[in-house]
């Protein structure tokens, strides 16, 4: 079975792992993101090198990183959570250090590949993955392959405006991210209830019967339903996989979401689309990076 090196670049922490083509992680290293790109990449070189010394060679390197980035050139382009990462050619760096093909994808696309190959989207030809974490990102699998658009910006459902005003997300008031991303839910709770709390704390309160918290999550479900109705009508997917907040608070979100979907989405398209929580959980970052390597190698071959 082919073996890959997976690289997950985050704003506060980074991880590198070695694993198989079936998504099995054999070993991993985690370390804090350094102040500079050069220092962080040096950490990857050291930790990745140790994994290779211990476990042997790999077929390719897969890199997952928050955007914006240019996946075709393998270049990271000034992500907001990585100050100083301005036009950093990360794919070239890993190719030169480890001597194998290296592939870069934004984290939403990487997670879409992971859930499609190894998680809740297995067997689907047309699938959408929604991160629903701090922000709201999407990755698209269309006709059995990752769809990136003309310059890698396809699937940015989080940027779509749902209302003229409302909580700000993705730099836009009333956006899908403003209502459904974790930071947006925090703003929504402040707007509706006057509370300062995390999305997780609000979910705990809602599950404990707090009527205000329940109403906020009902609104999140309604807005998520509106957003997914747009995607269902436009893309006609057979599966939508949603991670993070949805996976943890599905019982609070799904009823309102489904109510809106029944009103807004085309019946024939909604009927063939299953909407499910992500399966990979805390493993998704590692599996996503490994799957980027797997997918890139398959397309290269």
C-alpha cells in the first residue's frame, strides 16, 4: 500500500504525519507554528525527516493550509491566520527537501477529499463538504473529482449574503459565515441575547434547556437551511457533509435546517441529497493532508 507524508499548516499549531493510502495514520508530530514561515518550514523539515527516518520513504507529500493560496503552483498567498506567509512556495520546499511530488490544497478542499475518500462521503460522485468551524468554508467533489474553479475559489458559500445586515463573517454582514461560522454564532448570541459566550458554551446551554440559546441555534439552522438550499438547487449533490459545529450540535440545528430546506430547495434535488455530519472528527486534519497527497498523485499518474 502506498505511503504518504501529510502536512497540516495552522495558525497556532502544525502537524506532520505519515500514513497509508487508506487514511490510516501511522505516526505524527505536532509543534507550535513559529513566528516566521522559514522557521515553521524548518520545523516541518525536522519533524518530517524524523518520521521518514523511522518509517521509511513515501510516495508523495500532501499539504493542507488555510487560503488564499494557489494550488496549481503550490504557493501560499498571505492567509490572514499566517502573517508573513506572502507567496511562499511550500510545494517546492517539500519537493526539494524530501525528493517526492508535493501537492497543496486549501483546508476546505483537503477536508472534502478526506471525507469523500475515507469518511461520510464515501461512494458519492457529487458531494459538498462544509467546514462550519470558526469560519464557514466549502469543498466540492463533482463528477468524482475535486472541483476548484478557475483559480481555486470555487465553493465559497460562506461569502454568500443571506440578509442585508446581520453578524459579519467573511468580511460581509449577513453572510452565511456570519450566521453559521463559530465566530458568527458568537456575534449572533451577542446581537440577540446580549451575551458574550463561545459557540460551544451556547450549545451546552441550549442542550440544558436555555430558551435563548435554543432560539439562537434555531436561527443558525434556518440560515444554514437557506444556504444549503442554494447549493442543492445549483449543484444537485447526492451528499452534503458538515463538520465541526454541526457534528457536535446536530440536534440543535437540524430541525430548523430541514424545515427551511423543505420550503426552499427543489423537491427532486432535496430528495436525493443526504445531509450528514462529518465522520473523521479530530483525525480530519491528518487524513486530509494524506488524502491531498493521494489525490495529487492519482491525477499526476
